[in-house]
């Protein structure tokens, strides 16, 4: 999972995929690996493509499949995907394909109808994020090694462009790690360079993707980034800093704003976090942005329009992941460190107070709402559990035994900006 703070969630509609078209050709080297996975691939469950939820099983280097319609977890897996410790998944706009990027530097394509692998490509030595352009033409992966962004044709899986993150530091030419890659309006990608301390805006609207803008961050050591659900603001977190850099993508020439996360009225005890939050898990709800803090038992609430500090919301432990309900009325928060990591706290987005605590299972790693907000899917890694929670009654209505679950990716993510 990404190191960083947290955000997300807009209303989306899952839909049935069209009849599968023949798979486009992939390289010959990819075919044996794809063929070897056929026996392990799950049989399609009763529900349609929009009902399928892909669950990262970290220790088995595989994806499991949960079907929301039947509330069943498939007994077989999509295997051989590589190091899944930071595996992320993107989906084509037509729900034909899913794409998985792993820390092994391998990208795999999944046929969402048949649940079989349909090609693999070695992108780098170490990839950290993946995004798909809004027209579905290009995939972008962010690299730790060798560093930079690789763009691929989403149909053929061929490399279209490599954009090495070449920088000069202390008088020496070197390469920076890249992270936080997201799609943005206008068929663009945005990413941040860790050692380079700058934001890249990449134009993928033409025949040849290119870096069209490089913007310095307000502080060194950016470690992760996110984009707001409306696609306007790109927010960068910095290691060991109580500030974030915010770039208005509608006016990037103005540079970044530096936003403080300090509470001007009260100091909170700060400790070493067991797990760093994710920038991709800041929650945007109503007129507020909810920010989990590293090593502090509070959520920061910022004004969505001005980015000014509004309030600190005390919570039970160190928050890691926060997700806004599609209604915008609640924010659900997970934590790091025992015993808090077995619980979710629900914050009322209007009163800015904790209204409910729900126990799900040890070491909650990921949670996400179903598109209309009726349920929340929760992975509890230590408990080896995938839970389905009713978002109205807060009751756990289904739980499945899953080997080392981590990321949970519903096919409806195809319809959200920045996911």
C-alpha cells in the first residue's frame, strides 16, 4: 500500500460489461504466463461485471474475486501476479479489462468477463502506481526503479513512451523515484517526483504523450499524492512535514499553495505511526476535506473551497484510511496499531463528530463503499477476513475467509477520477 496520508469517493454506477471482444495480441513472452494461469482462474460468478470485487491476496501473489450479487467468494484465484504488497488496479472505461501493477514491475491485464489473465508485460524493476487515461487509450505506471513514468497502449500493452525522471541534485545528475500517478481531465496524468520534489503534468491527449509542465513542490521529500474527486486539485504530502503542497490543475502556472495541517488552538500527542496513511485516502465530503494525520489521534478537517483549517476531530487512534460515503454525509476511518486497527469509526460530515465505532477484525487495510453507498467492503489482513458492512445499520452482514487480504477494487472504480 502507498505510504502517505488519505482521500476519495464520488458517486458512480456499476454496469454490465458488453459482450467480450477477441483479446488483442500481446507479446509472445506474455502468452505462456497467461496460459499457465487459466487453470487457476475463477469461474465467472452469477452476477455481472459490475458486481465483481477484486481482492488482493498479498502473500499468495494473487487476486481473489468476491461477487456482491450472490455474496460469495470464489474458491479459485487469479495467480502469478508478482509482489502484491503495493498492488493497485485500474479498469478500462468499457469494463472490458482490469489492469494490475505490482512492486515486481509487472503489469497484468485481466479479462473482466472470463476472469482470466490476458497478457503480462514487464514495465520496470519496481512499479508503485497505475492509472488509465480518461479515454482508455493509455496506461501510466509510476516507477521507483529505474524511476519515472512508463506509458503503455491499453489494448496492445506495448510501451508508447518512457519518461525518465532525470534530475540534478547536489551537482550530480541522477534519477528520481515517481509516485502518486493519477488520471486528470483532458486525458492527462499527474505524478510527483520524490527526490526531484516536483509535480509533473503529462499530456496524453495527442499521438505522443509528453511532460507539459513541471512544478516545484513547497517542501522537499514528497512521498505521495492524490487528486480530488472533481479532478481539480492535486495534493502532495511531504515526509516529516505538517504541510502539504496543493496545485490547482485549472491554473497550474500559479504554482502550489502550501497548506498547514496544524491545529492553531490545540496540541495533540504525536507518536511513531505503525503504518503511514495514504494520500489516496483523504476523504472529500460536502464542503470539507478529511485528512488522517501521521502519528496523531485526530482527523484534520479543511475547507474544500479555500483549503483553510476548520477543525480537528479526535479519534481513537492513529488514522490511516478515510473514505467518504457517496451521500457525502459520513466519513469512515480505519487505524494503525493494536487494538485500534480492528475498528472503523464513522464521522458525521455535518457535525464533524464521531457517531459510531464498528469492530470488523485485526489490521484493517482497505475499505470502500459500493457505488450507491448501501454497503462498505472491508479487508482485515490479520484476521484473514473480507467483511461486507451495511452502511445503514452498521452491521457486518457477510464475512469471507481470505488469505492476507489487502486492496479491495470494485469494477465501479472505472467511473471515478483519479482511481
